[in-house]
C-alpha cells in the first residue's frame, strides 16, 4: 500500500480463525462518512460487505471475483493510464507468496482496467 500512497490499518484478524462476529467488532471502531466494501463469492469478501452494510449508512459495495470468473464486474470502468498500470503491476508484485499460490487471480487483473459499481 506504501507504493500506492495509501495508509493501512490492519484489523488483527486471522484468515484461519476468523468469524463474522470478530470482523464486526473490529470494523465497528471506524465511523466513515462513506465506505467502499467488497462483496463476492469468497466468504471473507462477502462478510466485509455484509458487516459494512450493518454498521454504516453510506456503503458502496464493489464486486470481487465470482467463482471461477476472476474479472470484477460493474457499470463504470476506470481505464488506467500507462503510468497507473505500471504502478498497479508494481504493487501486485509485492505479494510474492500470493503470486505463487493464487497466480490466476493476479493474471486476471494485471494491466486491466478497474470496474466499479
């Protein structure tokens, strides 16, 4: 996230011992005016969207991959410039362990535009 110039706060939750109750408790600390939250077929992505909608009034859900389809869907397409594509690819390259485990996910988004709701 440093490459992208974004601040990050980790919730301290484990992917292995997680549950929706812990996620709700961790997210309830925040009081955003507007929140963008994921949704999709992956249980963690779905939980984030569901919890966000329970906690906050102004939530925009954005879809992540669905099942075997690794392309996000939406009505608005943001087409990145060459410079933005290079930056996106540089950020994706930081996930060394995930590049090995989930290469198909990275290949599906590398150099592609972004889709929004």
